[in-house]
């Protein structure tokens, strides 16, 4: 028969062992399940606020002026992305034949459980990269894949399968032969055929269905959006409580090309930018302004994104 003192010691050791096992297991099951006592978002809140206040100050004059914002947003972004609070953000350039994509590669994440002396080190977790609009060019993806953790995944969609399918599957990546937009159906789009863009009717797939049922990923490290105009219908998806939030879809980073707007589209773009500022989720970097505009955005409001890419 076990003595009372021995039994007490045994159960105490067993209880501590179980707690350590449960804590370790919960931290290692998946990136979407672990939660840490110190909020990553809180740690970067001052940095984000400095950027946010800077951009708001520099573009508030264009609130209610879509034309003015379209022509001058890049100036404010350029000023604010070089703030001291943003210097630790290592944004990489990944050029293809006619443009440059941006991406921050994942960092090694180290987390300390404060109620013990155990240090949990997580190796770089694989990334999920989604390309909407391949355009006969995977030069940026080919450069990026060399710097990503083993097991990273690429998913690309473009309605013109000639050339695109062959290029994307060689990455290796999973290719889908249709356009992705805010709704399923048919749409007129400028698509690259041979060496020139031509207006053609293409099949479109709803982006929510695409990500949840075909890509089957809801935590996306980076999505590259070049939808030849379809991006305007996706703007409100990125808002707080928008369709991405409603469906549990997270983007840590995204590149987006906004194609030359008409007056209505300038208003949509104006509302998009000012709502992003109100939401306080994304910071905007690396503007390229011409007939079209390219922007790169980073998520400062998601714990996993902050741990993986910012801290």
C-alpha cells in the first residue's frame, strides 16, 4: 500500500507532468491553436500607431476627394514607411519581368511560457502563397520559393491556362484555370494572350469558395492580387467584419494591383483606404504609382502574423 506522503508526491508530480504536456501539445498542434500570455499585437501597437498617425496626417486632406487621394496617396506612404518604428520590418523585393512583388519571409519564433523555465523554439513554419492572375510570369514566385521554409505551398489562378499552367506547376504549385473575384459567374477581363492583353469573357469563381473549398487554407501568408479590375469588388472583403472575417480567413500580407480607375472606382479606392485606416489592421508600404497602382500591406492585428513576420 502506498503511503499518504508518497501518494501526495506522486499525484503532484503527475499533475505537473500533465500540465506541461498539455501546454507543450497545445503550443505545437498548429499555428492556429497556440495562444501566448503576452500579446504580440500589443508589443507592436506603438509601432503601428506611429505609422497610422503619420499616414492619417498626410492624407486626411484628401478625405472626400477621390481624385486627390488617387494621385497623392503614394507620397504619404513613402513618408511613413521610413519611420524609425518601421525600420525593423524586412520587406524583400521579388521582381518578375514587369513588376516587383513584396514579401517578408517568416522569422524563427521563440516563445517562453512564463509559469515555467521551459523555452519552446518553433522552427520556421511553412508558408501559403496565393497568386490571383499569373500573367505568363512566375519569376517572383521562383525567387521567393528559394527563401521560404520547406513545405511551403503555392496556389495560383488564371483563366488562361496556356503557359500559365505549365509555369505554375513547375514551381511546384497548384494551378486553377479560372479568374477569382467577389462572385461566381462570367465577366469581361483583360487577359494576356501571347504577348498582348485582350478583352475576353472569362469564368470567375467566388474568392471565399476558392480559398475554403479548393485551396482549403484559411491562414494565408501572402496573396498576390492582379485581377485586371476584379480587385475593386474585393476591397470590402478586407474590412473588419467583412467576408474574410466572417469566414475565418486571415492574410498576413498581401500585394495588390489597382488598375486604372474610372470615377466610381476612384471612390471605391478612396473608401477602401480610409476604412483600412479606421480598422487599424493593415499598414501600407511600397507604393508604385502609374496608370495603375501597386501596394503592399502587412497585418499588424493578428497574433500569429505578428509573431511570424514582425516581432
